[in-house]
C-alpha cells in the first residue's frame, strides 16, 4: 500500500514537472507554429486546445482535457479539487478556474470572414511570472496549422506596470483587457470590438467607481453627464499613479473641470478639484522641518474653494495618508481658522503641512482617454 502511494506521488510530481509554466511559454509561443491533427476546415475548441496542449502542456489545459469526456457541453463541472471546468463547443469556449490562487485558463475561437479561425488562450498562474499570459493564433485550414500573430495586448501601451487580465468571451465577440493597480480600489476595462477579421479598440470603462469629496459628505457615483475622460498621472515617478477624471467642455470654457482621486482606507477619495467652485493650486512636495512628522517624498495636493476654505491632502505611496481642512471663520468680532485633520495624521501634522515651505511643485499634463462608467 505504501509502495502504491509512493508511486502515485511520483507520477503526480512528474506530470507537474512536465507542464510548462507561463515564463517558458511566453518565450516560445510567438516563434512556434503548431500543427493541428485532423483540424479540417472548422476545428472546434477542443481540437484546437488539444493541439496547443500537445505543444505547451499546462496544468490547467491538462486537467480540462483529462475530464472532457465526463463534461456536459455548456455546463459547469465542479472537480474534486474545487476547480470549475467548462467546455462549450457550440460557443467555441472553454475554461478552467482553480480555487483561490490556483491556475486559471480561458480559451475561445472566432470565425474569420476569410475562412480562417482566430484562436486565443489566456493562462493565469499566481506564482509564476508573467502571471497572466495571452497567446493569439490564426488557424489556416489549408495547412491545418496555428500560426502566432499579434493580439490587442501587443498594442496596449502604458508607462506604468499594472496587473493585466485578459477576458475572452463565451457569449458575444468582444475582447476585454482589464487594467488593475494594487493601490487603486478600481479597475479599467478596455473593450475591443470584432470586425470579422480582427479586434479593434473601441472604448475604456472605469468599473464600480464611487467617491467622496475630501473624505466627507455623501458617496457619489458618476453618471453619463459627469466625467467622460480619464488619465493616470505619477508626479513622483514612483509607480503609484493617481486617477484623474475630466468633464466635457461646456460653452467657451478654456479648461474643462477635472478632479484627482486616490485610495483612502480602501475607498476612493478626492485629492484635488478644479471647477467653478474650486481652484486647484497644484501638487508639490514640501521641505520638512527638523521635527516634521512626514517624509520629504510625501506628495501634497492643495485646493481652495470660493469661500477661501483650504483642503490639503497628503499622499504616501499612492495612498492618501491624511486630509487637513483649514476653514476660516469670523464670529462675534473674532476671526480665526478651524483646522481639522482626518485620517492617519495628528494635530501637529496639520500645523506643519499648512506652514511648510514648498520644495518642488509638479505640473501635470495628463494624456486623456475617453471612458464610460460601469455602475454597481
């Protein structure tokens, strides 16, 4: 009995060792043409997946193909290891979704107007770099081969390093590329439309976005009449971009209204506003005094409204550390300021930030992109 258990353990280890990881596949797939046995004129998703798995076997593709004879077409199947397996031949789609941080795989096929097929497979491995990998092929029925070609992810450009997730369609024909940043509690989905031969970028969507004004007041969600463009800016160049949203121009305005946002305690909050009621006075770092309770690399945003109220927001590593609201008052012949600190700052920090000297000021010139919003 012990000998049988040892044998099975060794077999499982060898199978796992034979599986290619994303790092290996990413170096090889673009220069590897794959033969599709018995591909014919219109191979289904299983035929194409088998050919890919024979060339680049992975744990996810292997597990799915191993179970394909017991899977009911188009129905989810819960495996013993809590993974969810699916083959939908009619829709040209298959997937393996491991539990928790396990491997994930999606694959689908599109029919091209020239009689070819477009075959795509997305592989996600939590503990392997690159984590998410997209392989993109043209299937030629004349040669019964899968030939690598460029995908939408190849044309996607960003100066930052987001986590990218490729979403292949089970229904419809759109390809979605989702952009995540760990320090922002939202995602940006880029939608690519299918024209019968290839996918073309259509628009971007900011998903599940809601915010508060300077950590106060009611929660707000943008509508169709609110912001219509987004940008990411990183004044310090430290890899923690802030989110900017801009409204459409109205009348003869020289500059449309816009706002800057960052995460505070897991939610998005306003960093700065520029509109008819608020004047944004810039992003800057300050020269700390010897006893100052912050770092010289902290980013500060300063906004003043039409009532001369001042709003300071201190940002550290892309997250809002604290807010300082400095509100002037005049009452019973006396005048002064009510200063309130919200967040991880204290009273000493509010005084320091208000009276600090500017060390460096940043001019931001965002590259704006049109966007829509997906609301909860």
